[in-house]
C-alpha cells in the first residue's frame, strides 16, 4: 500500500479537478459523453471482456491528473487497475482483510467530514473547501462480496460498501464499482439504486441488463443483450432521471495508461509539509 503525502497545490499539471466533467467516450451520434462524478457514484456491469475496465481506467486517469483527488483502488486481479498503484493512497489486491481495513478507514474519514459539515451548517463538500475528493474504484464487487474470505467478512464488505455509496458522495468520496456478475445476490436493488450512474455493457440476458440499468428498461428496447460481443466498450449509460444512452467508452492502451500514470506520479510527488503533521487519510491509518 502506497501512502502519498497530502500535497498542497500540485506543482505542475493540467489543472483538472474531480468537480469537472469527466470525458468517458462518445454516444451513437459521435457526440462526446461526460459525467460529473464528485457527487455521484457509478456502477458498471456486464459480461467479461465487455469494456468495464476501460471505463474504470478512464475515470482513474482523470482522477490521477486532478489536483484535488486521491485514489483508493480495490482490484482482486491486481492487473486491471495495477498500473495506477503508484498514484494511489491505497491499492488492495486479493486480500479481504485489507479491503475491510481500508473501507473502515474511509468510513471514519466520511464521518469526520460530515461532522465538519454539520459544524459549519453545510450539507456537502464543494471545490472551495480545499478537501480532496477520495475516488474509490472497485474492480469486481463479487470477488470481495461472494468469493474470498469468510461469510461474515463478505457481509461486512457489502455493508461498508453500501454505507460508502449511500453517504460518501456528499462528503467527497464517490465510488466507482464494476462486476461481471450482474445478479440480485451481487447487486441487490437497494444497492443498485444508490448509484447515480449505471453502465450496462454486453449482458447475456435481458434480466442481467435490467439488474444494472433498472427494472423494465430491457422491455422498452434498452437491453445490453443487443450489444455485439465484438463491440467492446459499447454500453448503455443511464443517469438519475434520464433514459439509457448508448455510448462507446474511450479506450486507453496499456502504454497510454503507463505514460499517464508515470506523469501523474511525478506531479503528485510529496510536497514539503510540517514535520509530524498527519494528513486526513493518514490520521485514521
């Protein structure tokens, strides 16, 4: 796990912010598609190889280059988000104990931020507050919630993730999660509906598509089963209060990811801070 000191202003960089719209691809008419993630969460589901990791990498790239962002990555396979490890405050592989520890720490940070907001008569964090947006990316919910660890640990993971998705966004802690097992045991309706953005990549059944997008969309003609198996990166994206929009996610090659990650690590090099001053993240380590 890499812990990066809380940098004041990033010395050199493009000046992106997590409060800025994030470019994720184009729609079926060739128009650019943006999402604003600071106050939303995103769920991506679909069969293996559909393009979910491409979407996560697009968001990770924006977060890595943002001056007001910190990254927390959970990747059971180690390789889907592994190239971003050097710019992440925490990178968790196939270890549910570490995953639980990180989620507990995030819960403490979230509670502390809500206490601060309450003391100032506020309801949400803004770009002017000087607090970093802690972007949490989880590649494969099912690995931690249904595969590795004891049943009690899996249940605690689901409970902590649900709490973070439900309360974290107003505290500047958005969650981006992906699964290749879109089923009710992995994504219950009560959890799915907490995600402001939902992206359904190719699914094998209309029911799987509905589990990601919401009940009834497949019957209205928005079914991810219509996406060709060879059309990787194509998905239906839905936002709160909208209708599914067919998009093609921007794709970053491994070489491009490596270049962006190296540059992001350089601009995030530790800044000089007063000796013994813990960061918000380190204070709950």
